[in-house]
C-alpha cells in the first residue's frame, strides 16, 4: 500500500514537472526581452530566453556588444548628446530622419528629448520570430548576422546597406526590426509594444488587419519608454523617397501631421543634391524647425538666408572621392568660421574631418519658406582643388566597401 502511494506521488510530481516545463516552453518572450537578448543584455528573470543566455554564442555576443557599444558611447554618442544639449535650445517633440535605415542610435543621440521619431529608408521592416523556438544552431547564426550588419555603424557611424541587406535576409531574423531592437535596448529603452503600420495615399494610418490600399507604405510602430518612465514612439517606414516614390504614397502627408519637427540628415549619398529628390528636400525645408546635417544633406544653395540661420561646426574637406562633383565652394566658405567639435559622423567619420551644419529656422515673416530655385536642380558646383585631409586616423572600411549606384540609390549610408 505504501509502495503504491509513493508511486502515485512520484507520478503526480513527474506530471507536474512536465507540465511546468511545457508551460515554460509555451511562453512567448516579450518584445523587450527579445530586444535585450539581441542586444547582448540579460532579459527578465522569468523570460524563456534566459536558458539561451548560457550558451557560449550568446555570451560571446554579449561581451562583443558590451565592448563595442561602450567604445561608441565614449567616442561619439556621449559627445553628441553634450553638443546637442548645448546647441539645441528648444527641440520639437518630433524628429524626422530621412534616408536613415534603422539608425535610431544617432537619432536619439542628437534628439534625445524628442517624443516621436520618424525614420524612413528603402530597407524592409522584416521580422523577429520567437527566438526560443529557433532550430538548434539558429541562435548562434542569428547573433552573428546581427553583429555583421552593425559592423560599419559601430566603426564608421553609418550603415553599409548592401552588407546589412545580405546579413539579414537569409535567416528567420530579417530587415531593420532586429537592428531597431538592438539600438533601443542599448540606448536604455524599454520596448512596450511593436505593431505593423501602413499608410494609405492620403497619409492615414492603418494597423494590423486593416487594408490601406494597393500603394500602401509599410512600416512599424514601436512604443517604448526611457529609464525615467517617459513613453515615446518610434516609426520606421520602408518607402521610396524619390520624387516619383513620394508622389505615389502618403508618407509625406503623414509626416506633415507631425510637423514642424527637428530633422537629421547624415550619410545620405548626396541624394538631396539630385533633381530626383526635390520633393523630399522641399518638404524638409518647409517642415523643419532645425536641421542637423553633414554635407551629404541639403546643398547650401537651398537655404534661404531670410529663413535660416546657419551654424557650422567642424571642418569641411569636401566629399570623399566616391562622390566627386558634389564639392560646394559656398560650404567651404561657410566653414572657414566653424566652431570645433569633438566627435565624428558621416562618410568622413574621423573627428578632424567631420562637418556638421546646424540650421535653425527663423520666425516666419510671411514670405515663401524656400527660394523659388529650390524646385530645380542646383547648377553644377565648381571643382576647385580640395584640401588635403589630415593624417589617417581610425579604422578603415573593407576593400569592397564603396557602393555601386543602382536606380539613383546607393545601397549604403
């Protein structure tokens, strides 16, 4: 009898253990835990991802990201935040970052006080599955691909889009979403929710299950909170920003509902120098309270002196050789009185070579927001001899780094 009783107790206990294990496995990791895990940070104690943190691949990944992001914080991000605190007197609640890819990292560094971020580029949103259900070996592969896709921005301050596209398209983790997760987590944010979003041709927003029409712009809305509890919103839209692209979509109409905003343009392949991007260029000039850019952004000729006050920082050496023909004599003249900076961004990511232009919109006096010439392409700039750059400092990109143009876009930024 006692033996039978003991057997029943053992059977019940075993069943309870199996049920508990099944329940744990059935749990789905929260988006915040998933973001932290991909960023090499410990998820919450009860997360189903915790056992995966004991794997050698994740521990190596965490150590690598701790070092890389620590160096980036010291070398650039903390200095950018200090510069912004000093030079941005009254930031707007919204910031626009066109041609951004998933670069929340620098959006937040320059405009940490924004409550709504709107990022946009060609790259698709992609997806992040339940990582606890990836096949054996899938975690190591996924983490390695995330590391590779972030290699250029951690070293040079911009994405090699071709490399990012290759690294994040083959596996189950794809697109910009995993990178946004990493940047949010490493910026100290708590991810609250993630929702697909679409825009119809009038800029109206549609969420999961709603039909936005044939020409809908696809994106994602991420709700997150700072460490102090302040809640914020990040939008990322996969969209064509050329004239024909924005004409066929409601993306700029959606952005207009959030304007005026602060804007950031960095490592934008000089697309805004082209006649094929006049619509988005004019939009930024008409709907921005401030614009922070390097020289790959809006050409100086389109900033009306009646509408903008210009504050140059750093040193202008002209475009790198891969963008010959975009040298601006007026930019060079402006930067002869530039203030120094202690960080580097853009294609000339080394601090002694970096240029940053802060443009502050003056109070409206009722005249047109931009010059009439802004709707046409600027005349070809003069090609004077460019200054010799200072001695080589910092890491160099790989041999196959430089892009090949395709359809007016360069697959990197």
